[in-house]
């Protein structure tokens, strides 16, 4: 899975930027600022990462189709299937 990190503690801010972020063509470790929010392509995370995060009490997990969204403190992580993210990167 590919991970995009979004640094905000506001669900409203994240929600407003979500579709724009999903359409962005970021390279691994590339960072951009969108409406004052830092967005970073964080690379690949192992399959067990999601299971590990499910056991933490301070992590909220949401699902949008095949995309998983993790939220904790001031960080949202968008976990995309490898094939979906590759279709965006040019």
C-alpha cells in the first residue's frame, strides 16, 4: 500500500482537501502545501501496518472504497492500493 501523509488535526480541512490530494501526482518523499496543509507521499507501508494501527486506541480508521484513512493527533494517512496510486503518478 502507498501512504500519503496529511498534517492537520482538523477533519474539516482534511475532508475539503481529500479529493485534490488523491488526484495529486507526488513522487516518493515529495512534499507539497495545499491551503496551508503539508501533504507528503510517504512511500510504501507493509500490509501489517494497518493491522498494527487498528490495535491503537488513539487511531480512527475510515474506509473510502479501497482506500483506508487513518487519523491520529495531527496526522491523517491515506493508504492506497499500490495499483491505484501508480495510475496517478506520471
